[in-house]
C-alpha cells in the first residue's frame, strides 16, 4: 500500500488523532498562558517569585518527557489528564520568561509617567504594561507551542491523545506492513499542525500588536 | 480637589524628609519651603542633591519619611495618591509617552480617568495641541514614534496640562532636546505660563534655564538643603555664599543683563538714529550688548531713542536694586 493509499484508507483515524493532538496542545497552551503570564506579572514585582518560578519551570524542562509522563501515571492516571498536565508544565518556561522580560524591559519613563499621571497599578498593568509587553509575551507563547507540539507525540505512551499513536504503532511493528506509513503519517501530521499553529500565531501577532508599536517613524 | 481648580494654589513643605533605608544620610533633609500660588519655582542643584526626590514627594511617587506637604491648604499625605496625581500635572525629561496610544489618547488619558465626556476631551486635546504649537489635525492621530524629540516633549507638556491642574511638577522637561529646540520650548513655555498661572515646580541642573524660567529659584545643595531661595535677579545680585556664586558662574553680570529688556531702561537720548544697529523693546540687554560689540559701536537704536553702553552699564552697576524692579 502506498503512503497516499494508507492515508486515504485510515483518514478517519488519522484526522481524529490530528484534531486531538491540536486540541491537547491548545488546551495546554491556554492553561500555561494563564499560569505563566500570572507568574510573570507577580515575578515582575517580586524577585523571589521570579527566580523561583523560572528555576522551577527550567527544572521541569530538564526532565525527559517520557519520564515525566510515567511519573504522572500514579497521580493523574493514563490518558488526557496526564498529557495536559505534562504539556502545560513544559510550556511554562518561555511564557514566564518572556512575560518578565517584556514587563521589565519597558521604558521606565513610560511607567513612571503613568504612575505620575494617577493610573492605578492595576490600570497601568492592563492598559500600558501588558499591551506594550504583549508582542514579547506572544513570542514566548509561540515558542512554547512549537515545543509542546513535538512533546505531545510522546503522550501516546501514557495512552494520551494525538498523532503519537500513529508513530508508536508504526515503530512497534517495524518491518511489517504499513509500519513505515503509520510512522510517516504521524510525523508529517505533526509537522502540518506545527505549521498551522505558526500561521495562526503570526495572524494573532499581526492583529493584536498595538498599531503604535508597528508604525515606522 | 484643591480650593481653586485650575489657577495655581500655594504649596507648603514642612520639615520634609526622605531617608532611604540603609543610606547613611537622608536624601532630603528637613526641607521647609513655601511656593506661592501661581509662581514658577525652579529647584536647581547638582545631580544627586535630592531636588528630584523633593519634587516627587509632592505627588507621592516618593513617600516622605517625615514632614508635611500642603497643597492649597490640603494635607497631601491624607489623600489617595492616585487621585492626588490626577490633579497634579507631571512632565519628565524622558517624556514617557505611551507608544501604543495616539497623541490624542495620550493627552486625553487623565481627563478620561477623571470621567470627562468624550466631546469635552476632544475639544481639550485640540486646544492643548494648538497651545503647544502643533497643528491638531496633523498630530492628533499620530503615534509617539512618529514624532521628533521636541514634538514629544511638547506633547509631554500638553499631557501634563490636560486636566488643567493647578499644580505642575516638571523634571527637566526640555532636557532631552538639542539647544535650539530647547531654547524654543523654553520661550514658548514662558509665554504659556504667563497665560496659565499654574503653580509650577521645575527641576533642572541648568542655572541658565532656571534664570530664564523661574519666578523664584531655590538653589539646593546635598540633602536638598536650601542654599538660597529668591528671585533670579536677587540671587544674581547677591549670592548667599560661595556655593551659590559657584553655581552662577563667572558671568553673573551678563546673566543679569539677560534678565532685563531694552524697555526697562529709560534712555536719555530720545532722538532716533537710523544709522545705528536697531533693537526692539523686547530685546534683552544682553542681546543689545552683543549687538553693540558685534558692530564695534557703543550705542544702539531703540524704539524710544538711543541706548548707550554707559546706560547699559549703569543698569547693572552701582545701584542694582533700582534696575531690578523691571517686570520680567
């Protein structure tokens, strides 16, 4: 069976796996964005929180994904829960880092002027600091997404969703009929998802970057 | 918020002190000072003397360690800091415009916070842009990155004036521009203040700027101690000590000449001489002297007659108190 025929004949399975893969990544990134930007905002004001959260997120990244997923089985079991938890914590570091860098890299005069004009801290954060730091935060989210799309393939190991199932299936039956096709379908599917997410973020970046930051003098 | 709303109100500092933890000496040490309503007072002193810290305590960007601040009789330390700041104009050297907002949104921000209706904000933006000599239709929709340094500083001043605050704090607001633009901004600002009569505290390390703008100058030394607090003419005429004299520099007389205008000097020779270099009534005596030197003559034509070098010298000479009464 050629690769084309394989994909056509297994289209239902592959497209469902791809959709689940993308969904798992999207949910994990959404969670990581909320947690990471929150930690970044707190970390911007408190050096201790900043150092601790970045150190923790960096430490998590050094744990091999296979090991982390295995360690999670006793806690969150097989399947979606462990997958989402693992992907979320892996995605944290670039988001926290870029939030902190984005906020602390703002022109100090802009913040001082805002305080001097009587903006409350909350309003200053929402109306000035976050919009100005947003392009950098979004870059962090984008990096995390690309990273996590690859890691999500490993989730199949704990019976998680996604295209990893195709890859593992192929690898486990190496040499038999369609094993190469299955691995290839999973891998190419992940590449396609990565490209689509990147296109999505580039559109988001274009639509959400304040116009004043895009204009040329 | 303060007893009068848009014209200047009096500011009183009483035993104001800021001692940062871990520092051997207070940054601002026991400063007591009255700033009369509607006057522009310049804090001048070397870097690190505490002048900016003193200023920032007035809008509580720096919280005083001890002491009292009253604006228009109100105890500032008992007010909500954010609410207080909305009623005090604030302009700084780095300007700090919000790059993601248009010029109109930057200027309209405080009025918006104060709950003005949008139509009133729009009118105010127009008015302020015109006031700082920027064409409203051209600049309203621009972003800060599309402006030159001088234009940004003007918008900074316009933004500080937006809610028509009775008090303005300005920390070297023209510092980041080239000398020509700065001179131009200073002149415009003098013109503005004549119309507006705000109470302004203006911080600079440039004594020339202090003389040019200030109704009064407070020369500060380490710890924001007041070395001398008086009108520019009085400080130039009689510096309190060597520290103040050092600040004035070697050319005190020339600086005094720059404070006076041709119209302030009564001329004895009232027959106009068109052959001489001509000055207007508004020309400063320093410029008149410069003109005489440039033309190698000791006289120049004024609208009322002929000003001689001797008359010019007499003004800054033995009886200064008489000449100093000229209206600045």
